[in-house]
C-alpha cells in the first residue's frame, strides 16, 4: 500500500493513497504531525481531562465536559456507526496514533506543560467534533435570557436578542452561471470563527482512485466536512442558528445512595456516578455526574434548590452524522451532496453547493426536534409533559436558487427552526454588492470578502447623535464618528474609536448592578456558576487557557492566502503518478 505526500508553497499538505482507508490513515498521520498540540488539547477537552496539565483555569470546562457526558456520547455515536464508516474513522485514528510522537517532538508545548501524547480511541474524532459544537445551538443564550428575565423582567429579554445590530457571524453566497463571466457557478464561503493560532480549520487535499478533494478539514476529524471541492461539485456552509438543544429545570431529591428526578410521569431514577478531575497545581476535584430522562445535569443538583439538565440530539439519537463525511468525498453532483446530507445531525447548517453540470443547492441540514415553542426561549420545567420532544422536523427547509443566494446566519431559510438569528445587515450588504456587479469571476469575489463597510454601526451612532451635555473632547469624538464612512479599514482611526466606544458600552451594560453581574460577595449572580463558565467558554478550537501556547508547526505564517471562492469547473484527470493539481477552494478570511 503506497501513499504520497506533497506540500505546496503555502505548506498545505496534498495526500494521495491507493484507497480511501490508506488515505484516511495518512490524513490522520499528517494532522498529528502538523497539529499535535492542538488535537491533543481537544482530545483532553472532550474527555474533561485538560486541567491535569493546564491547571485550574481549565477546570470549569472539564467539569462541564464530564457533566454533559461528551466522551460517553461520542462512544454511543461511534457504536451506532455503520461498519464502513467506523472502519474509515478507525483508519484515521490509527494514522493519528502513528504520527503523534513525531508531532509532539516538534511541539514545545508538550515539554512546557509536562504533557505526554496519549492514545486516541476509535471514538475520539467524534468526541472532538462534539466538543467543538456543543455550544453552537445556543443553550447558553437560554441561560442568559433566563438571567435577564429574572433581573429585569420578561419584557427586557428582547432588548438583548442576538438579532440586535452588533452580532457578527459567517457568510456564504452562490452565483448561478448566468451571473458569472465564466459560464460556471461561483460558490464562496467566509466562515468567521474565533481568532486562534492554529485555526479550527486545516487546508488539505485528499486524493485516491475514488476521489480527489480539496478543502477545509477540522483537525482531529477525518474527511472534509464544511468546505470542499471535488472537481465536479463544491459545497460551503454557515451556521443555521437553529435551536435544537433544550434546558430543563429539574427537581431532584436523594433517596439513600440514589437520586430521583420529577418528570411528567412522577419521580424517576437518575443515573448517578462520581468522577475525579485531576488539576495541575491543585487538589483533585470530584464531580457528581447525573442524568435524568431529559438529559445530563449541567448545573445544580439534589442538594441545591435548582438543577438544570441539557437535552441535545446526539445524546438522544446516538448520532452525529459522520456517515455523511465519506459520502461527501465521493460526491460528483449537488444531488450527491444533498443525498449525503441526509445523515447530517450536528451542528445544524445552511448548505450551498454547485456542480459543473449546472446543479445548485441551498438547504438546511441537521436534526431539530419538534417541541413546545417555549422550549426555544427559556428554561422549561422538566415535570410538564408539554415540553417533551415530539419527533423531528422533516423535511428540512430548502429553496431554489434563482440568480444568486446568500447565507449569513440571518432569519432566512432556517427561520422556522430557530429563535434568534444574526441581524440582516450582512446578508443585505452581500446581496447589494453581488447585484451591483456582473460577469463575476473568482478573483473578483475578493472584493466581497474584504468589504469593510459596517452595516451594524447605525443604531449606536443614532444614540450618539442624540447625546447632549458632552464635554469638548467627547463632543468632538461624537461629531467625528457621525462623519465616519462606517468602513472598518485597518488604518482608520475613526474605526478604531468606534470599536472602543462600542466595547465600552457593552462592558458598562454588563457590569451594571441592575443585571446582577456581581452580588454582594463579589460573585456573579443570577445564572448558575457552572453555566456562567459554559457561556464564557470558546465554542471552538483551543480553550482560552491555551490560545497563547497553541502554535502551528506546519505552514509558514506569512504565506499568501488562497482564493476565497470556488469556481465549479471540470478538472483534468490525473494518474496515480501525477503531482496533485492545484484547485481553487473556499477559504476563510481571518
């Protein structure tokens, strides 16, 4: 069995193997070599063992990971995989295990923290994926809304909705052939993730006799899930902003060594066991892990007045959607992509795709439960039957693409599936730019990706315009910002000052005593302590405690960016001895 590896001038690995299993193993090996520290941190985060080498700062996340049962859920999902997908994931894991020692040897973080690279289990890629996305469905937002309602009253909740003007997010757009200058569709992806080093994505090319794909992989996960180009079809995603996780208020009581929870059918037994978290530089911490019929308890317990449980689809269905990943690699048409997405579960995404035969796709993929509307807005009582899940939304929303389609986390295609979405200004701005041009090419798409106009600035500037009684300096700043062109150019002093004012306003509101951010003891009030830690934790990539030490050992940091758009076009055939072709793929703008 032969494999072949080549790095292009930007350090991107191009891999070729005789079959998909050998290719998956090589992907695992090169990922372990390039991203050893990153993927080992993610493995430990999914297991709730990162505090053992990162210290007390990582304890809150580890406690949550144990309580929400991330690793156990990944095991369940792996057990339910079909045989072929499980074998493919296993080949990737074998490659990771083969490459970790060499990768760790060139990553100084291991020596700095005293961490020895461990061994990946067959389900670890699923656990890494779930760890990245457990916060994506917005259950921390429900905790925040509950906190606002408790402190300011239910009428104040909408004032803090994420549909408000200051929320950022990801973008994507699709132009049909008649809108381009090449006679082929154009697809662009612009994922906005936390600024991390290394990033949550890994540019890679995967080639074997069955397929030849370029795109973005998630380190620690086989295949190319979110942004890919097979030569004949390309796809890209944004977060659908769907609501598919519920938080339940639980009434728990101890019954000797056992715990019971009040549900719609009365008091029911609760799964209970105790785990110990090792903490570098501190004493071990015991965590009582509880799970009711709704889901794992993530805050509180039988000895406290309030407990909260989390119900989320992978835990309920024992399914993450990994069967879609090898099918996406084999896709040749949008129909193939569409068919692969029947498996998709987590996270819920809006997907766009285009192929060289003129096929276009714009749909939502994932699993969203059907339940009472109140479940989407707040913490709901576990003992009321009306809050029980009643099945799954089907079919998922889709729409025909006429000329162009835009996705920017807005209240659009996925509106029936969510509660709060990103404000519409990004989607409107992209549509405005696309409609203002003609005969688009992939190179011209850079103008849309790099557009600096801040459509969300209006509401805050309107507030500034109404301010009176300001001192000379403050009045001068206000007048200058009102004259500002609203472009966030890197050399714009006005843009920097606006960002400072906006951040200061947010911090002042968050610190206001009315919101109960800090109680008399100096502790934050309102939201349970564990859930405050969850809300503050990064949703993807390395934890905040590791960002300063996570460093990539692969591509040069000063390398040029690849193109930001995919041009769907026929690709030349290559023999097993040919060097990999250079193909343009959707890329992130950091």
